[in-house]
């Protein structure tokens, strides 16, 4: 893939966000980190104090249990949404396009929340988690696609 000059690249998963800009040209991209954030959500075992509640029917032998949901996943979704807000704040008129790389779950959540100015400049989406790679490796992978 050709990475135009000043294109913004967002690499995100549920715990890490790297926002980069291509300060090079299309033939020799140089990704520069604009912002980097990490979040360490607590695992569900630390968020719950007890097992889910149970309900017993007064007639018959029916038992119902309550679902506590998944607060860990909710925290990850909130982080991904905040990463999208950071991206939207960094977009101005001289940004020719946006490339987003995220794990499939995070990418699905992002797609549902794209602001208009992000959706209008979106060049490509990649359903790969690249957050554990060095910046040079991310650049190489993006160019290969």
C-alpha cells in the first residue's frame, strides 16, 4: 500500500493505541509517533466480589442466575472509543487520509463509531493487531499490504 505524505495511521487494540503520521513521502514512508497510550484494564476476577446471583422459583425446581456482563470487555471498548476520539481531534484539513489497523473485535467496534470527518478520510482498514510491533515493522507491514 502506498502511504501518502501526512497520512495518519491509527494502530489500536483494547489496551494500546499508537497514532502515527507519515513524515516521509509515498516511496519512502517515515512513520512518526504522534501519540501513544496504554491502558491496563482489570481482569474480571478482580472486578467481581462474588459469583452471580441466583433466583429460586417458589413453584417447581426452576433456578435462574443473573449475568454480571463483561466489565473487562466494556473497559476495552471504552479505550478503543477514546482512541477514536484522539484520532478525530488530530485530523485537520492537511491530512490526506487515515489508515486504521486493529484486531477484528476492536475494528468492529470502531466501525460503529466513526465520526464523519474520520469516515470521509478513511483510506484503508486492516483487521490485524500490530500494537506489539516496533514502528519500523508496522511501516513495513503496511507497505506490504
